[in-house]
C-alpha cells in the first residue's frame, strides 16, 4: 500500500475536500455583530500561525534545519506576500458571493497559470489551451451575470485577483531559489511570514482580536490543521504517488465541496447561472491540466 497509486488518489481526494472546507470553518467567524466575529487579518493570522507551529514541530522531529540564506529570505518574503494575497482576496470574496462561487473562481488558477506562461514564458500555444481559456472566460461571465444578486462584479474581480496571486506563487516557486529548498522548510517560512504579515495588517487597522470563545478556537484550529497542514501534507504525498497532473485534476473536488457545503449547510442558492458557470470552468481547468502535462 505504501507505494500504491491508490494511496496517492486517496491523498489527492483528502487534500481537495479539506481545502473545500475553508468556507465551512471561516464563514461562522465572519458574521458581523456576532460574538464570535473576527476580522479577516485576524482569521488569517491565527490560521497561518497555528499551521506554522505544527509544521515547525514536524521539522524538529525530522531534524530539518531552519537555517536559510539571505537570498532565500528575500525570495521567501515575496513568495509569502503573493501567497498571502491569494488567501486574503479569497476570504474577502466570501463577503460578495456564495462560498461555492468564490472557490470555483479561485480554482481558475491553472487557467491563469497557463495564460501567464504562454504570454511571458514563451510556452507553446495549443488550440486546446486557448479553447479552455475561452470556456473559462465564458464561465466567469455567466457567474458575474448572476441576476439573483448573490454575485457582484466587484467580488468576481477580487476572487480573480486571488487566482492570479496563487498562479504567480506557483510559477515563482518553480522558478526561484525556493525550487531547491526543503519542502517542509519552504512551507514553514511561507506560513510563518504570512502570520507575521497578517498580524502587522491587523495591528495597522487597529483591528487585532484575541480568541475569546470555544467556537473561535475550534474553527481556527480546524482551519490550520485540516485546511492548511493536512492539505499540504496530502498534496505532497499525492504528487509523489500519482504525479502533479492527476493530483490537480482530482483538485476539482475543491469547488464542488464548497458548493455542496454552501448549499446544504449555509442555504446558499444554486442558480442555473452558478451551475452553468461551474460546468464551464471545471472542465476548462481539467483541459488545461492535461494539455500542460509533461
């Protein structure tokens, strides 16, 4: 079982489903006027802070060095800002649209990655890739035109920025000093620096909020462990067993999980615009992933 592809498939499913649970643990903390309300920077500070402590514990157990060079520090700093921008814009997008729509739009990051690689890195322009990009653009247009008022153009732009940030993060991880770093060390510093960045932002806004209830502890701990640590560990395990292509394809469960949670647990409507938009974007992402297969 240790080297079985089945283990990689299971790990990919676990990673995708766990990531799709982000709105489940986040939305209860974003209800303004509620005693359990936390600002976005505070939520992200605790999420990344707790997760970095867990990863640090794993590094200590494995005796992985925390030492980095000055050049690596510079690289990790700008990678942290890009990664944190993705997380911040996604969580802010929940204020303007349903969690399922927001996660689906964020899942466009493979499409954005392909577009950036073709435009700035001279990657081959395949007809299938261009067709998939057009499909995704139409899907975004349909989601933006949601007449129910559940989705706003402003929110769509915010979440698309989240997808762009994540695409840039993936590109630069593979095209910088970070590509040669130990995986655990890379994840630790990205999470740790993210926690410091969001702490500074919360203090700048004079909106840093301490944890004051058991519900906050439960949701923040789940965000850190389930949606951050487990997701990252499962992704690494999956990529090693079945490769990045199949792992990314199974990642389509991320927005589907968010849509199911939003509809059944938060009462978010599943309109025909949302359904058609999802049915265009997810296949477009799958096409992009397979055409970029190495």
